[in-house]
């Protein structure tokens, strides 16, 4: 099933070479459209776009260290009903894991989709990317970012660094993609590695005439292991800090104190899929007298109310499905460290169930399947 090939990089520009690869998909009729991060002429920003015109792929920038939204939600919308022809989706590893989770939750289908992902070296938050994209017009800022990271200079600039979600992500490589574009352990100015992980991916490379390479992946393996070691160490420190910061109710209330109930985190979350959220109904539209009663009982009532309950409800609802993309924190206007809290709780919840959100289509989500012998330490092994 597995196949290893290469993309030769022209003019020392991996972005242009990836554009050529994606153009070939449309020119050969392998897919009808490509969902890919597209550079906009305004403010050098990028957003996902569904591209059907080969020439428009000249604006594609799949390696840009920007993450304005998790495109899994867009792909979910595109696949809720059967597609007439296949499409390719070029997404980050966390976006693919979110899409897989949505498919398992019956919010989309992977049937006519080819998932393509490049090794993820991280991305800046929306406001920080606006600062660093000034490193060069067009794709120059993207190339500068990757050259700095690969050469060991890191991700930090004078003004910004990649998000905490990216620094703590232990899934920089999408082994569950149909095709992985390998950046780690390569010379980006010479060639990129293509790895077909599935039968669908192998067929795509065969259709494009990509020759199989007898390529050693030792350098890549070492580079991936080194990056994982850094990220897991950062993640564990983050878990420790966050656990201490929310260790009792008073601390949790202070931790979430700047929340204004805008619900941006819910809207930005790729796996928060309910069509109607209880917090946007009249359930929490309390009578004026109720607020006064609470205020009299406590002496002072923080407004808006229900902020802590809102986050606890989301945690109960989403912790088993959280894929740690960090869009909740990216969307927060008051910089509440929502991602850190959700990742810490999700890591514990998913660990209890032995589950990794979005890792595989075959693995059923927790609480959706009955296991007779589950939690024997609680039930005492009673049959």
C-alpha cells in the first residue's frame, strides 16, 4: 500500500513546486476541486478556498504558518451529502484529525475526498501572523519561516511566536492522510518527500506518474522524533501549569474571569457540531429578579453570569473529541487560555478511554459503544 516518491523543487521554492503538484491534480482530472489555503491580496493574509481553476492555484500557500480557522468544518459542509466527483483537501494534521472525528460523528464523509497533509512546523495566531507576514510579500514570509525552522533558528521572531497549541502538539505528521508531504529531514530547496499512506493515496501518485523512490527515511525519522521530544516536553509543562491554575473552583473562576460569553470558542471549535447550543437559547435568559436574588445572597454578582458553567458544559461535551488545534484560544477576544484548559482535560479524558481523537476512522468515539469489561477498577470486575 505504502509508496514513497518525491517532488523536485524548482528555483529553490517549495511553495511553487507544491502549487505545480496541485495543478497537476486538476489538469489530469484526478480531482474536480482542491480545498487549500489560499493567499489573499489584502494584508498578505490567507484563508481556505475551494479551487477549480488551475490558474487560481498560483495563489495557493499550503505551507503558510497561518491558521485563521480549522478547515475541517468547511470540508464537513462540503461532504454532508455525496459528492459527484472526488476533491482533494490539503490540510494540517489537526484539521485532518478534526475531519475524521466529524465523519465518525456523522457530520461528513471521507468517501470521495483525498486527504493531503504536509508536515506541520506550527502556525501563528491570527494577530501574530499579521505581524510576521511582513517578512516578505506573497510566499516570501512562508519560505523565510520554514528556512528558519529547518535550519534550527526556531519559530520566534522579534514580535511573535507560534501558538501554544502548536508548541504542545504531538501530532505534527498526519500519518492518517492519504498522502503526506514530508518536510522534516529534507532539504526544502531540493526536494520534498511524498508518502502514500493509503490505497487511495497510492492510486493518486500512480495517476500522476510519480515514480517510486528507494528513499531512506532515517533522517526524516530523526527529525520527527526531535520535534516530538520538544513538543511533548512543552505540553507536559503546560499541563502541569494549567492543572495548578484550576485546581479548585475559586482558581477556575479566576482563570476564566475575563470570559465575556461571546461564545467565539464554541463557534471556532471544529468538532463542536450541535445545530443548536443550549447557551444560545432562552434557558439562560434569566428573569431580572433572579439576578437581584443572586446579588443579594452573595453581596456582589459578577456579570455576565454562567461563564464557568458554559466552559464546564463544553468540557463535558467536547473533551473526548478535542483534537487540540487551539482555535478556541485563537478566537478569544480577551486571551483567556481556553486551549490550555481544554487540552489538559481532554488529555486526561482520552487517556482514561485509551482513545486518540481523530486518529482513525475505525476507532469508535468513547461513550458511543458499550464495552462489557470497561473500567473494571471501578466496577470491581463484576460480570
